């Protein structure tokens, strides 16, 4: 067996590397909304406020929950999954419920709450 990577495996490596880089670069992007009032009831959105990226969820009675929008596993950017109603990490697939509790790893802890 040869230890020299084939062109096909090099292409796969490059695609995976670009996907991973884009998942972390998401932390530098502007938020989905600029004001909590712009978030619909029963939905979540990413907001940037005072240099912090926040995962903000507004429940059916209008109560707002704010957590860090940075995955505790390795710092990947989170996004709101409207179908599953969860916060999902684009880098490695960790999932968190609407209030930041861990649903699936590889993360081992919940999202950091923001007051």
C-alpha cells in the first residue's frame, strides 16, 4: 500500500477543510437580526451585541432566552434549525435545544447563558 495520497483523497480533504473553515468563519458574520423584536414567536436567531454572538430564542408567550452562539466543543458557529427547533453547530454537528441544553454531541456541555 502506498502512503502517498491520491488526487481523489486530496480533493476530499480540501472540501472537508473548506467546510470546516466556513463553519468557524460563521462566527465573523453579521447576525440574522439586529433587534429582538425582529424574531418571530417560536423562533430563534443569531444576534451580535457588544461584540458577543448570541443565540436568541423567543417562545410562544414572548419570553426570550439568550445563550452564547459559539459551540462549547471547539468554538464552531451555531445556527437556528427551524425544522428541528434547535441550535446546531455547523462544524461538528452538536445540537442544543431552544434554551441551550445539550441534545447531541460531540459537545459535552450546554450553551453558556447570557443575561
